[in-house]
C-alpha cells in the first residue's frame, strides 16, 4: 500500500545523495540472504527548457509469483511515471504563465531516490523520496510501500498485529509519549493536539522498528524535516506478530 507525505525545505538541493540508492552487489547479496529477490535500480534522465529529471526507482526480480512481481513493480513504476507526467505538465504551464507576465522562468528540477528498509518474512518495505525544485523552493514527498511478496498484496498497519489488538491506540500512545518527552523537537502543544493516527497512516519497517511518519508542518517545524517516530517492535512484544520481533533488516 502506498502512503504519501509532503515536506518542504527552503534550501537549494537539486539532486538526492546517491548513498541512499540500494543498487550495489553488496546490497543485493544482503537482500538475497533474506527474501531471495533482486532489487534493480531503474533510472529516468531527461532535460528540456522546462524541466530537468533524474528519477530512480526500484524494480523487483526473482519473485516466485510473476503476477505478484508485476503488481508490485507496476505500482511503483506507475507512481513514478504519474509524478513525471504531472510535473512536466505543470512546468509547461508555469513557463507559459511566466511568459505572459513578462517574468523569468526557472526550469523545474525533479528527482527521486529509494531505500529498501525491510526485506524479510516475505514482506518488503520500500521508501521513495521525491524532490521538487519549483520557483526556487524545494519540496519533498515521502512515499512508503509495504507488500507481501508472495501474494503481491499491500501490507497495512493492522497486518503487523495479532488479531483483535487495538493497534491504533497502541501506536497513538507511543506517539504521544514521544511528543511529551521530546517537546523541544515538536510544536508547542503537539502532544495535546495530537488526534491519533488513521487506519492508513503512513509507515515502514526498519531495523526492528515500526516507523510512522507525518506531514510537513503537521507536528513539527520545518527544521525537523519529515517527522518520524520509531517504535521498537520489542515494546510491542505482546501485541505484534512474533515473526517481526527478531527481524533486523
């Protein structure tokens, strides 16, 4: 399932750091020791007078089910291509508007990177971060995908927990505790005004943690980037499905 949040950051940063791209023999070897699959990086580079593009995204190979593999890959690729299409359209519209108003137009710059944050027990978590540079303003969009690689079905928060567990209340308590004990990182009154997560709140799995993230200016000032709260699976020991308790990657 795809989860999206936008983050805007007022510094010029046209391209993403390459160290976050999982596409090396060493990384592939690590991945193959857990879920036996291959992650390949696909890249789109394009440039014209309206826009500069440097988009990187993952595609999975070696899944037992070609149908599941196709569904997961198409889900990711279609989002990348839709982002590309929308940004190209917007860039041309901005350029025409600038010309009508006698203003200078700065070409859009867009890019994306990804990270495989979890790849075990037939589940994969993928993060994609999109970058936009428009009108000299940077913005970032974070998207998470969580899939069962056997069936191709999206994984929701509910799927991580045992039956009949009030997982939303558990996560809400963890988030509130973080907001209370680290008040300096968040907006004044963030803990008191926090209304709780939804059924489809964005998340991913990484290093034995359930990581939930929030939108730009939702709970923290811009300097904190995209706010993330890590909840160790060990703290959810009585409620989480056992297979996640010993997972580190």
